[in-house]
């Protein structure tokens, strides 16, 4: 309950509605919802007008599928999903050179092997409840449906939770449920990007442009080119400045994007900003509590990485045993972001 109060407190601080302060009670001494704290009770006058529309809280949300390929409905209610990785066992090409007199017994052969990679499936369920007095109090305002509000809050909790899992993983089990930014299988480079790209002087920016793809190519053993570059949102917002002070015609973001497209040959190459890539937002997941500014250059392809949602959010209708209290449950299943070809991604970190 203590952790839930801290989370709810943070959400209330971020909203423009309830004025939250440390130590504010959300429950009364009996353990029931404190209606005064949640806004059921407030002073009105004969000249007070209660507006019909309400203003709801907003959250940071981005489309997961823009960053990570997602499979929905595969392996429902299972414990894990295994994907076979196929390897060629063929030897070098020259071993196949034969002479006219070579017989079948002298022919070199090829073979293939498989190795299963497992994605751990996590089952999630969370409830909502309401009572006759609670609904009656909410109806007094005549502009708020507390029941649908709780259902919406449950759906939003699922959506925001999936988003965090997709990018940061499950904090208590990053080895089995990693995120796009936290896979232990992806190599980390700390020498190419040593400061925010938007803060680089012209010469340093040109050095970055000349080395970042070379670092990726080496990491991928020259087998593939990337098509996505994810960077911290705060850095992305500063890329509107000129790429060169002496030639202030092209901004940094355009120059960088054009370079990626031209060199890789990927016309749909994307540079994507992400708040979770900022050190202030990934503490506890990357580099201990301090976090890291992390950039990811990778191949956005379902054979490279994927997140599975075996069971998308299912909202069960509320039931009651006494016609006074009702309780319902929302449930679903998910995996982390699994890299099936981790060499096709590389992390660039700086403090």
C-alpha cells in the first residue's frame, strides 16, 4: 500500500487537478477511500456552476510499435514462447572445391542447427471496485461517472505499464524480461557519443557522423545496416540548431537523418526521441540509480527484436456478492523486448 500511495502521489502531482502534498492521506482511519482527499467534497455557493465537462490527467505516451515490432495473440496463457534460431554449419567455401576424379565420399557437406530462444511470458491482473455510497457521491456532481473512470484508469495502467516494459523491461527480472534499452545481450559503446549530440561543436559533430555507423557495422559484422536511431528526448529537442555555424543552412536533425538514409540506403530510416532514454528517467534500470543517457542504433525488424502480447487487455465485468460492493478485474500477458539478433543493435552511452 505504501508503494501504491507513492505512485498515486506522483500521478497526482503531475496532474493539474488535486493539490498533492507529501503525507496526504488517500484513505481514512478505517481503511476506506477518503472522499475528501479525492475531491468528492468541496465547498460551493448558490452562484457556483459545475461545468459538465471534466479535464482528465495526461501521461507521457508513445506508440510502442514505432520502436519495437509487436505480436499480439500468439501463445495465449502460456508460460513462455520459444523461437528457434537456425545456424548454418557449412565450413569455408574452398572446402567444396573438387577435382574431376572426386567421388561422393570426398564431397564436403553442409548442415544446419537450431537453438531455441525463450521469451518469458508474464501474467498480469489488477482489480477495480466500487460501492453504492461511492457511486452516489460521484453522481452528486452530475458530471462524473466514477465507475467508468475506474475502468479507464485500469486500462491506462495496463497501457502505461506495457510501455515501460517495452522500453525499460521488468526491473526485478531484466535478464528474462528486458526492454529496448536494457537488453544484457546488446553491446555498449561509450566512446562514440560522449555528450549530447545537440551540444556538439561543428568539428565534434562531424566526427560523430563519421564514426557512428562504422561502430555499428563492426558490431554487426558488416551483415546488415540499421534503420532506426533512438535518442533521449531532451537531446532531440535541441537538434534544430545549425549543423555548422559557418554554414547555417541545414539543421542538425536534417543533416543527421540525411546522412543515415544516404549511407545505409534505408529510405525509411527514422530518428526517434524517447524520454526513457534520458538518465533522469532510467535510473534503477541502467547504471544503478543514476541512469545513463542511452542511444540505440538498430535494425527495426521482427527477426531482430520483438515484444509479444499473448493476451491483450481483457476487462471482466464487475460482480457482487451483496449488491452493495462490486469488484471487477482486468488481465493480460506480455513479454519483454527480446533481441533475437542482438548484434544488429548497439547502445551508445554517456553520463
